[in-house]
C-alpha cells in the first residue's frame, strides 16, 4: 500500500477489511515495524513510512498473504488517511529558504554529508576547482558560450523488476535472496538497518535480470526480513513494473549550466559548470561518500582545460528517491560539456573534430581535475572514429547531420574473493558476485581456462552465498573485470602451486593499480525531417580505446548495449514527472528502444592500450552509453541548424526550434 | 469476484450470454485481459467469441463490397489477399497495430469497440465509408462508422450488443488511398498523428477527397474535403486540405506532443498523405 | 472453469478461475521460464505460443486457450534445441531476462518459413524488448536459426 500524495502526515490507517480478507496472514504498518532506516551511504529511507509520507509511491503498509493476488486484493482495501502538506516538487524551489521541508533534520541521519547550516533540503554539494581563476579566464577569453542543459527523469529499464525473498531462522539468522548486484554490501546495509551483526545475515546467490545501477540498494529486503520475523514464514515481494518505474530508484533529473571559453585558436581556457539535480525524497539510494553523482564532478575530464570549477548540488524533493544508472551523472555531464564545446566551436568558426583535436588530453597531461593517466588515447580514438566514418545516403527531404562526442572512463578495480575446487577433470570456481548480464562469470571462466590451460567447458562458475566467501565489492563501478582478473590470476597460481588438487581461496585487494582511463569517441549520423522535426538516428559509430579484451563477443555486446541505452536516453526516455508523480508508469508510456528503433551499430576497437592487472584490461561497462546523447544532439544541430539542449530530443522540440511561430 | 467464462458456439448464443448483467465480450482478449489484470474492470461473465461460427470470415460481397467478420484477427486482415486486393490501405494499417503478439490474436471487433482515438484502423475505415453491423437481442442494425464513435472509449454499441462485421463498399475507379502514421518516438506505438487519405479521380481532377484522422480528437475524425472536388490535386489543393484538417481537429496536449504541435502535424501529414494519392501521371 | 489444452505437447487439465491469465497458470505449473516483465503486454518477456501464434501470456485469458496447443520456452527448447544453440553460438543474450520470449518468437517466425531478411526479422521482434544487448546479436541468432 503506497502513498498517493507527495507529502503529508499519516493520520490513520484502516486495515480492518484487509486483516480478515481471504488468504491474508497479516497487515503491518510503520507503527508495527518502528522507524528503521536503510541506505547505501546515508541511512534516511524508512522501511515503512512512520507518521509521514514523503513521496507518491512511498511504502505505507504491507499486506502479507498466501498468494500475490490475495495480498494485492487485500492491499486495495487498506485506507490510509493522510493530512496533505504542501510539497517541495522541484529542486530549485526546494533549495530556497521557506520551502517545505522534506526532512526535519537531514543532517542527523547516519552518513549525512550536510550540516544544519546548509539549505534544509540539500542532499549533497560537491565543489571542485578554482572558481575565481575560472571567472578571470572566462572574462579574458576570445569566445565564451553559456548555456543550460536539462535532463528528464528516466529509469534503468531492466526487464526483471525488483524482487526479494527473506526468511528468518529460529535462531534469528536472516536469509535473503534478492535481485541485487552487491551481496556483501547488501549484507552490511541490512545489518546497519536492522541493527544486527552482518555474520548473522546470509545473502544467497541469484542470477539478476539486468541491473544498470538500479539494483544496488536494500530496497524491499529490510521490509521482507521484518515481515518474515513477524509472520514466522518466508516472505516474497516482487514489484509490479509500474511500481518499479514510479517508486523504486529511477534516475535523477536536473540541469547543468556550462560556461566554457577558448582563445582565438580554439584552445580551451576555462570551464565553469553548475549542476543542480533532483535526488527525490531520500538520499539513501546513492552509494558514494559524497552522496553525489561522480560523473558530474568529472565534467570536461577528457580535455586540457587550464582552469575549471564545478559545483554539483543535489536536492531533496517530495518525489521518488533517485539512484544510480550506468555511469551516474556522466551522460548528463558529457551531454552538457560536449554540446557546449560544439557550440563554442561554432562561435569560433572551428570544425567540431578540429576543436577536439586541439584540446583532447595527451599522454602525460593532467585533466582539469588534476588527474594524470598512464596514457590518454583520446586523439588516436578520435582519429580512428573519423577514419571509419562513412556518410550514409538519405532519401529526399531528409537532412543529414553528423555529431561527435568524447568520453573517458577510468578503470577501477575492487576487493573480491574466489575459491577454486578440483572437480573431476575440471574445476569449480566459486565466486561472490552475481551474473547481472555483463559477463562477469564469463571473465572468470575464460581467465581460468587460459591460466590453467584447460577447455572453458571444464570450468564451472558458481555464485555462492556471502557465508561461503569473505568479500566482494559488488558489480558496478567499472571494476568487475579488473578485480576478477586479478583474483583469477592469483587463484590459478595458488591452485597450481598446490598441485592442482587442493581447494584454494584467495582474497584480492586493489593494491597499487596504475591510473588507467579508456576513451570512447562516438560519431552519430542522423536524418532530420525539417517539416516535422523528426529525428532518425541512422548509425552510432563507437571507437573504443582498448587494451587486452578478455572475451571479444561479450565486450562488443557491452559496447552495443551501452550505445542502445545512450540512444534511449537521447531520444526516447522520459518518466514524465509532473506534480510529484510519474505519469509514464508502464513500459507502454516509458519507452525503451526496440529492434526497429535502434540505429545501426558500428564498433571500432583502437587496440594497443595499456590496462590494469595481470591481463592488462580496460573497463567497458559504463563507456559507450555516455557520449551518445551529445553526439546525437550535435548531429541534429548539424542537420537542422538548431540545438536541442534538453533530453530527450523529441521531434516537437526540433520542430519548435525550427518553426517558432507555429506552435502555441 | 471471479467471472464465469462462457464459450458460445453461435451468434444467438453469444447474444444470450451477453444479456447477463456485467457480461463483457472477449475477442482476442488483449484489452479485456489487460483491464482485468489492472483491476479496472470486474465483469461477472466473460463471453469469449473465439468459437462463434462464421465470425472470422473475410470475403467480397456480390456488390463488390468487402465484408470482414469481427472475429478476424489483425494479422489475418494484414495478410489476407482479399483485403490486400480490395483495400490495401486497410491491410497495411492492420499490419502496424501494436506488436506481432497483439496482431496474432487481437480481433477487428475488439479493436473497433475499444475506441481509443489513436488507433490505426478507424481513420482508414472512416474514409472508406465503412459500416458496422451490430447484433443485439432486438436484432441487427447497421451503423455507418462516421456515426459509430461517440467519444474516447465510447461507441454506439449498446448493452448486450455485439459488433459482428464491417462492410467496406467498393471504391469507384480510380481511387487512391494512403495511410500514414507519424511515430517520431518508438515506431511500435500509437501514432502521434494518423492520417488516412482517400481521393477519387475523374479525368485528372479530384471527384471526392477525405481524410480520416487518429490521435487528434476525442474520437477518430472524418474530414470531408468538398473544396477539393473538381480541381487537380495540386499544391494549392493539398494546402487547402491540410488547412481544413488542421481546423477540424481538436488535439490535447499529452506525452506525445502539445496540442499546437499535433495540429501542425495534422496539416503536414494530411498534405503528405494526399500527395501520395496523386495519380502517377499527375 | 474446467480448462483442458495441450501444454508443451502433453495434455493438461485444471480447474481455474474464469478470469485467470495464462501467465499465472503456466508459472503455477512450475514452468518459470515465462516471466512477467512489464505486465501490460509490451515487453514480450511473457511470450508463449498458442496454436502457433505468439501471445503476451500476461494479458491472455487462459480460457481462450481451451482445446489449443500451448508451447512455452521449456517445450520449445526441448523440441528445437538448435534454436537454443543458435542463441548461444551468436551470443544472443546477456542477462537472459528477455531470452525466453526471444526464443519463442524465433520459433514462431521459423514456423512461418525461411529467414525473411533483416528488416522483417526486426519487425517481428519489435515487441520483444531487451535492455542489455542492443539487439544486433539477437537478430543474428534468430536469422541464423532460420537460415539453418
């Protein structure tokens, strides 16, 4: 039973009819559970709302029954009396003094990064760089552009919705099966929420039907555990897809203002970026220590910019809490920067490829945020893309456009563990993380096959529960291949040392990893119909800077799937958040790309790079989805002479720019 | 409350089954299944028409008109050589409804009585002056499609009545038709604007022209274009047609576009659809 | 109502509520390969064949399957293992959530004839959403299965 209003005080919950309905085991509210808070970093999300509701879709009461249909029928009879309060529905508004308070004292939550002195609806604020120097350099620049770029809310769009099963043993041990990509973090998050030692919680292996950043939080697990405790039965919760779209943890909406300048030769002088994003009612779905989206703070990172400054603020609002999605903050930051760069190129009369040639980082140069990489192959990657580019023919009436965008993504690694056991002629590899579709288990299989010189078919990869292996950081953060490759190398080595007959367990720490980044340059080709504004994306060409590629097929799928996601963000996806609620609340309304929507994919691998670990790999999981929207927007500008600065790029937006007198 | 599931074997039996209070007719079931799943309807009885004899027939009548039984699936209509030959626009429009799973079982009757103003077939059938036959306990009655749609999801079908067939009169030669569906987002979706254009010619001049519009009014709209009669279908005529269609429509702003944009698209796509109807040598 | 139909080639009989949807009936039988994704008939994760026609079982009234032949992914995989092989060989999957639906569609398409070409294959699969792959490998897998 979920809140129907964005903000209010719970006055009464009438569950009499539900309690006696057929098949119902029990009905529980926040009063029964108590105020228990969970979160990935900030613990501010209640298991069930207590006394107040903060967003449309917030969990208010739970009906437990023998079947899903009995539970749903009974839940529909629960009446929640809420005294509505004025909500804060927009980030800008929420940060003004006197706006409705989403939380009374947000600085008191465990993990909070705000203080009492901050605006009362601030979730996080990150500042980097030297703003004074930036202002001075911008003032002295020959050309400056100053634009605001905007982003609708979207959703990770995994085909399998959020789902969880929990049981509690008589001795209190908790068992959880959940579509979640980081079992050890889940265990720690549950332990913190339920105030129990992590060793008394076991997360069991499951395959995950797509994650894309949306399945890293405890979500419904704490509730299922509490319900299992109170009913003495295993409890299962599977979200209906409309619930997932509107009340799980979709993407932040927001805007970024970019001011960027260059000299007479098109060399960048300074960058000022000001990002304001909507984090929804709870900050607990963001995992990094700053409680921000790290892509925002990396804006402009692929280039040589003498002075840069960024401020990224995320606000609490009375809307669905937002979470991570594949390279969080990066598609937005790159859209804003690359679009501004193209607009700057236009002002300066320089070709978009040329302005990039002049400003892309070269090996040994520090990026605007002070990071220097082992190598910076942006130029080679750009040239490879341009060489491979081939314009497509169009039917009459359509205007052709080409757009370029660049992104670089550092390769991380992480802490993980692995066990090898001999098994007949082959081996079993016990791994601590689930397969979410990215091919993590394949990396293990292929790596072991190579290290042990056996057929891949003789390697069985099996995810085990958290009780069986010490640790894993979880899927995500572009760290899986690097971390697993290291674990595979060490485990194989230890296994061989033991005569290949004894089980070995290894725990790998990241250790000293070289600072490695991978570039992706995309060139989008579009056809625009100026009479309707319709944009057909014909092709996305992705040039990808690679080192060693463990499994070429899986690698290629990450690139193509990433580009598809980038295309969806660019042209289709909008949850249509109005008046605090999601209006596109099913996959008929929230459209993700289908077979006939997607452009053609071309992939060019720019080989010869140097990666991390024994194999020398570079990440690819959060790469090709990032520059796509920027490339498409620039292609549209090239085709039609108009610049769309808010996503998604729709025919109507293009039309309105072209025919400003026609649309009322 | 769990509904009964009735499986009549004849039209008479079907009508009797529908006399029950709270009875709902089911063709392919895609609409009813969806509404049931979402808890939006609570029928006392589901009357499945899948076994009713003769309801799926597609044939030409003696006077040259095309008769399509309401039980024919959209897939059958799209692939029918009879439909493709007599009214290819109808076959092509049917091929675009929903997705292959919808078309495999979704019936013409179910499609028409659902009456979503954005659907593909109603505009096509409107310009072709189609007529539906309804059967109830009082017998049959024929309703021209132009009188069939009352409002969003609202038709002339009364309680206890079934839509049993659609009749499309033969078009005088030469007649050219074209249906264009504008889907700027995902193609596998309702169109933002759908335009079915029809032009009958006589010695190079237009004798009769009309457009059917989907998605831009509370119901599918038929816009007759008398101002085109007696003239060649040239640029001026096309512009006049676009203007007339834009004036006649009454779109609302929604996720697919603002009212102003939809109106502009009605003008554009009316011109394009009629242009595609021009005689090849004209 | 008393329901009887062929399920994966075997006779199947049950008493079921009149409004029961085919997906729920199938999953209650233990056939978990057919999944609820979007729940509104759009994503195709719930695709099964009824008399050779692909349907969205999440919105298909089970009563309409009376006396018909229903095939789920489990039956199709057993009956046409080369379809599964084609998906493996051409890497037509990543997380696997959409894969049963894609396989069932492939079987339906193959029953209609030879490989109809890239565009027609994509059209046929347009109602089966995948968030992982970008579709190239799925289309290749299906066309390979049809060509063979």
